[in-house]
């Protein structure tokens, strides 16, 4: 561990590397590191030498280990066989007469090849671990002194997947950006830490006696794995400070900023110091279940596994999975310091995260409000029975839902750019029509809606909301002429049109020209009536 007043946890190796660069050339490190080392002269020293690391300026000579000869048990080592002289075959000058009636000769038995010995095996070498890698070794060995235990919980990811689709579709239409699953899980973790502050603790010593540390803030460390140009990988764990005061929008911005700084190599000393709990996501590389190491100075680290269907259903088709209401699952692990956190607390902590990711305590409502999404989130519900009779019944319910959007969809349109309102209407809620989130990936007869005879409910809802509930409200079902209503439906129910970039620029220029002309008229003819 560094000997400064700040605890860098898993980032101690980086402090060591910066200190070595500072000693060689102070101008080679950023100014904040220079100030840190001037205020803490022992910040880059280690508390214990690493086994195998060089103590002097000259690295030790690598040791060569030659394995002994290996022979078959119960036999003597094989002696080298001298090479037989090569004799040229005699050249025949007379034709050879063969008896075609003679019995064919018995083929010779195959001769077994001699077993090669391993006497010529290449020698192995041992090279000392130095620099950053040596610091990582020391941190890992120090982590073994922390008595840890791990709790595991599998969480259905269906609701998180569906609400993330709604969130990212809204962001795509408005401000841009993208919300990842890690954002949602990390925010659920922060919300659980607010409800259970005893999980935000660490072990320390007070006058040589065991003590319980209670941090004032939740400083969430994010494990970021970066690939170096030489093919090696680097693990950084910067932290987001004061997470308990952030709503989801602020946390999302802070998370993206810390990741951007890590990838750009612009992290400062403050970004590494003061981490109280950590989150690592090896699931991005396919790891299903992870038990990460807990460094000294922290009491909790959460590991996130890969998101996939249960192993017994991974061979099923998408239609079968939708019909059986099989959700993808994600495994969370809670590795904690058993000196300050008990197993029951860890299990209850994962239970709270599970409940939040299923929408408890208005979890997704908070996220939608923070991002100013003008619609209600999708709600968790158990699937209804799905038999042949129910299939016919649900098809009728989907038709009722389509008719409801045509009649009342304009009431959910986001047509006020000055006031944020989360618009709802009971007749436009799928639950009102006996449908749930498990029906989103099931196909239903549309009666020609969307130009297709069958469509998944997710696609049907997407077209309906893009047609009736975006920035334009359309009300036409009061028209008595059925041909006119059908014409309106054919031209409205086409979803969100895709506009090329050049066309968007042309529209923007036209709007700017119109705005400039309006400003000119207002300035030139003050107080005059105009109809524009």
C-alpha cells in the first residue's frame, strides 16, 4: 500500500509507476502528481518488498531450469542407436521372371516406432516480475489477508432489457447517448447502499485494536479494463464521488466522464483515491460467475456476470422462449469483508438490488424522470396462461389496443417543449388489455396493421407510439367517413420516418432562414400585424 494519507486500493500499482517516473524525470508526470509526491514524499514506496523483484539497479540473471530425462517405468534409459550404413541397391540387367500362380507372400507385421525420449526438451526460464506487474502481485498477495465471503444471486433481466430499449429509443430521438446495463445495475447498487448504509463500511485499526470504518460518502469504484498497444491489459479503478447525492441523469454523466478520462489517460489523483465500494463487470467478456478480489480499505465489491438464457434453454428457438416466458438471467456476486459485514446482510443487499431491477420503489420511474422520458416505464408482471383459447383472446386484445391508440393516442403525445410531464392513459396501458411484458416478443395477427399479417407486440407498440405519441398529436377517429379514416391510417401508421443527414441539414437551413426572416419583419415593422 502507498504510505500517503490517501488510500488508492487497487490503484496502488499506478502510484508506484508514477512515482518511478517522477524520480527519473519530474516533468514526465502531470502537475497534480507532482504536487501529490511533493506533499507525500513516501507516497510511492511499498510497505513490503515483492518476492522476486530486484533490490539493486541491475536485474538478476534469469535462472535456467533443466528438466530431468524421462523414461518409461521399469526400463533402462534407451541407448543411442548407431546409424546403419547406406548401401545402394544393385542394378538388374536381366528381366525378372515371376510365377503368377505362386501364393501371395504374407505381409510383414508393422514395426512399432521407438518412443522418443524427452532428453532434448527445451529448458524453461524464470524471469523476475518487475514494475507495474510486481505491484499487482503485491496487491493480490495483500488481498489474501482479507477474510472474505461471497453471496451469489441470479436475477431475471427481462424487465431491465425492455426498459433499456425504451430509454435508448428515446435518447436516440432526442439528446443522443446510450444507457448500458452496467449503468442500471450500478444505480441499483447505489440505491441499495442508501437503504443499507452498513454495507458501505471497511475494516481498520484504532490504537492497535479492530475498528469499523464508516465512510461519509458512497464513492463507487468502476473497474475499467484497458488494452495497451503491446497487447497487455491494464486495470484501472477510478471512483465516482458522492454517489448518494446523484440522480440517475447526474450519475450517468459522471460515469461516462470517468470512463472517457480513463480511456484518454487524463485521470487525476483524486479520481483514484477514496474508493469505498467497487463494481466490476467481467460479464462483458462472457464470464458468467465471478468472485473478484477485495482489496484492503474496502468492504464490498460487486461482480456482474454475463447476461444469457439459462443453460438448459440455450438450444431453444426464440419462438419457444417467448411462448414459455423464459427470461435471460444475470448473476450478481457480493464479495465482502467478513469482519465488518455478515452473510445475512450481503444476501439482503443482493435481494434489494434484485427488487430494484424488477421495478420496486419506483426504480425505473426515477430513471425515466431524470432523463425526462414522457412515458411510463414497463412494469414487471407474471405471465398469464397461454393456451389456444388464450391465443385467440389475446389477438382480440391486441386489436383493442390498436384501436385505443388510434382513438386516444394524441393524449400521450409530447407536444409541450416547455413543461415535462410523464403522460399516461389507462386505455393505452397494455396491462389494461390483459397483456404483459412477456407478450412483447410474441407474434399476433394484426389485421393488416403495419403492412404485415403477423407482428410481435413490441413492433406493434413501436409503430403505434411513433405514429400517435411522439411530438405530434393526431386525432381523426371522430371522422364519420370510413374511407377517410382508412386513408389517414395508411399515411400515419408508418412509424418514425428515417431522414438522411443531408435532408436534415436542408430542413435546418430552411428553419434558420425562416427564423431570420421573422426576426427581420419584427425589427423592421414593429407592431405591424402579420400572419406568419
